């Protein structure tokens, strides 16, 4: 029987004020949205609208080509699993001055893909593992081709509305968040903490949500509300992550838009963290979906690699403690 919903908040919502953090405040979930996208793709696979073995070229002819990139060799499974080899070249900010100058820049999916096509692949499809946001931009485009409607509309109808996730939304080209929300900050080399709340994030990393909605999603997914058992098993068929990610996800493995991580009390849990423009969230649910936890932080410690890793380890320990009980 499910236990009670527990929430705790600490700190202030805005530096220099005593405004408290709202326990149900909005934040950017960034790459956690990949699991939502992957779920919609697997629903379409289950319905026969597409196949995990379909190639990018079949759905998006002529888009992935040049510099050794070949959409005919990359499958939907490769995109979901980060085994496509596509090089990532997402727009980012070199420093705070760069952030202030370009934070309102918007990019189309085609522009994001074109940036990746300017590079050679990191490896041949299926021969390695490399985190690729570009792969999920392509999945958005494939959802649109398979459903005949905007990808986010398909996700809203298939996932957000049925689960009552009415506090999860895409801001589009609005750089702000709905209230209530805590401002977000990055600590830069040298220790300076600067506000990075306002920004336009390329999709599908743009979703804004709450801890309650994120928990609701993972409990529904692992509890069998969104996918039949066979499709959930496909999603949980994992490969080892790259060596660089092992530092952040020790013992972790990646399925189809879903991360498996070991629990200190035995077994494992399923999750997908996200970090963007100061907001960082770690989350997880037990294999049966009966228990879920989300930790949302509003300051990214980007001043040193050891501080970044320490923040990750502290939040991971909180998730482990909550799920082990």
C-alpha cells in the first residue's frame, strides 16, 4: 500500500531575500523529459505506428547526412539508447557574459540537427555509447511524422493529460517560469554565484514541472500505467554507459530513455536526471513504482569538477535513502 507523500524544502527562492522555496514550485526538468519522449515513442511502437528497427532515413529522409553521418544506419533504438554515435553540438554558454548576450536565442529542430551534421560521428552506430541530445531532437521529429501532429501535443494527449500532470508544460519561447518558482543560479570558477533563471531552452529539454508531477510520471511508468509489460521490458533492456558517465552514475546502465542505478539496500531503481541553467533534478522510482523520490536543486556548482561531482553524489544519496526507506 502506498505510503504518504512527503516534501521538504530549504533555502531561499531568491538570493538576497527571505522568500521561502515553495515545496510545489516549478523548475526546469531538462533531460528528465527524455524519458517522457521515450515513453511516447514506445507507445507508438506498441501500436505498430513505427518500429525500433526503423531508420532515421525512413522517417526523416535526407536530414542526417554529411561528414560520415548516415541516417540509414541509425535506428530508433540507437537514438533512444544513445548508441547512435551522433555528435552533440547543442548551443551553450561559455560564460556569464555569453549567457546574457544569447539567453533569448531560439533554435529550430532542423538547426540543432544541422549543428551535429557539421561534425563527424563519435563512433559507428551501435558500436559505443555517447549521450546525444541531438538524438532526442530527431525522436521529436519522428513522433511528429508518425502521429501527424506536433510532438508535444502527442505527449500531452498520451501522457500528461491521462496522468493529471497539469503542472508540467513547455514554455516555448517564453524565457521565464510560471509562479511560484525559485530562481536558479550557477556558481562559476572563482566562486561567483550568478542568476541564470531566464533562458530559452531547445526542446525537448524545455519542459517545466514540479517534484510531485515528476514522481507521478515515474510511478505511473514503472507501475505499468503507460506501457504494457513487453514494452516496459524493452525500455529496461540496458547497455553500460560511457566511462565519463560512470563517475556520475556508478554502476549505472542506460535503457531506452531510462537509467538503471543500484540501490544500497539491494536491487536497483529507475530514473533520468536533468540539469539546465542552474536547475538540477535527480529522481528515481522502485521497479514496481510503489515508491518514488525527486530532489530539485536551484544552484549548479559549476566552479570545479569535484564540486559538480559532490553535488551529484549528495543528491544521489538522498534518492537512495528515500527509496531504501
